C-alpha cells in the first residue's frame, strides 16, 4: 500500500465538473450537479464507508466522525473523509477538517483539505505477511452481511487479524451486494443460496487458480448475518471447506419470519413469500433443511440478545448437528446483540476474535487449543 499526503490548504468550493463538497452546520453535504441530488450525513462515528453518489461511473463514499482534541479547546472539530475508488485500483481520498468556535454563532468555520492516494494492488484478497517463497497458506473466505452491503476500499480489522495469523483472506461482493446497480442488488431476492452461492464459489476457484500461495486443501469460510446464512448454506452443499465459523446467522426461514424484529417483512422481501403462502419455499431456502449434508467442523457464534437473528436460529442448527454426531461448538455471548462485532463489549469482541482464529488454527493448521 502506498500513501501520499498533500500539504494542507484552505478549502474553497471547486468548479469540479461532477461534485461540490461543503460542510454546513455540523453536516457533510455533497451536491451532485449532474443529477441535482443532495446527500447529507451527520458528523458522527461510523464503522464503514457510506455510499453517497455515483458520478462518471465512479462511486463516492464517505466516512464521517467527530474529532476530540486534548486539551479540550473552545472549538468544534469535525473531520470527513471522501473516497473515490479509481478504475486502476487506486483510492483517491480527500480529508476535510472543519473547525468552528463554540458559542459564537457569528464566527466563520475554517476548513482544511488533505488529498491522499492509496494503492491496493491486492484488491479483494489479502496475503499473509512474511510468507516464504513457495510456501502455501490456508485460505479463509469472508462473506459480508446484508446481503445488501459491500466490501470496499477500507480498513477492516478482522481481515487484517486473519492475515497476520497466517491466512490468505478472500472477500467478494456476490449478487445481492451494493455497488453494482440495483438489478445486481435485486438478483439475490428469491434466490438465496442460488447464484449468490455460485458467485462465491467462482471467486474461490478464481483465487486458487490465480494465486499459487493458496493451499486449496485448507479452505475455511466465515461470515455474519447474511454471511452466516451463506456459511451455513455452503457447508450444507459442499465438503471442500475444512472449517467454518457461522456468526449471528439464519438457519430456518420458517421460524425467523416470526421471531426476528424484521422477520415480518424481511422474509417476504428477500425470499419471496410468507409462511402461510408457501412454507415449502421458505424451507427450501433454509440451511437447516440440508443439515444432514453438513460435515464441515462448524463453530457457531451468537449473541443472546440478538433480535435481528435471534439465538434460536443458532440453537436449532447446533442441536441438529449434535444429534447427527457432527463436529460443532456453540458459543453464546451474554448481554450482546446483533452488533457485537462492531459495537459490542470490548472483552466479548476480543473473545469472539479469539474463537474464530482458534477454530481455524485447529482445523486448518492442526493446532491444539
């Protein structure tokens, strides 16, 4: 990765052909001239790049957060990051800082602009550091949630942790992901476990054929929420993975529709029907239906206060696997919800990461824990 930092300068509204940026009243405002769209994002801490607009076939992303200075001064400090992924694999980012005197409505805010350029030749895969020439590494496939989300050009600590632990990491945006148009988003609806599954498998095949440092005999897979659903689905449809970790997952659409806080609309929206309309269709798209075919050692991580994907989804899968005599383990996180991995108790977040790495170490490296 290569970073370049330009000299800070006072920010002035530009005459850019496609985007004007401004900071007003504690908000980041972007105005896209060609479509006369206005997008506003409050300055608050967030954990991922937020999609803003699309111009000239490039998508605009932003990360906004408040900066606290020590010692505390009589000023309000805000920072925004605007990132534009370029077609050659670079990310061109602008960091804009905003400072305004507190309690003075007549004071003029000060803006500063930094320009950065980030090269990420790896794009959607990570190679373990200090891997010797000719040495092969096990591969872990990471599947994002949503499914209407996306992996982008940003730092993700979980991927870095796995890479630093000696794993190659593959992360893809299968059908259903954002970033490729609405028809691509809609492609997963009514087809959970269909072409989205095929997309991920195609990504694995492509990575193995392109990168000779990947050990195709030592493959792992993990994901949360929709990524957990897909992890369950994968191990129910192929034995090529030697270890799997499913997190805050869906295993049974029939019960999910009635117990999830979004089940009453999300089930029909995503799968295409309600229980009373076509129960067999919901069962067809439920990983639990294929539990007899699950032979991959499966670690199940779930929060006890997850109302999005309630823990009964994990319990159903765990009980069935134990009854079938399969290698599995259920880890319950007390007082944690669906957002454990992002905003949960720090001690539990560390414990979660430890379980993930230990499971893969045990089944992909033969380590004993």
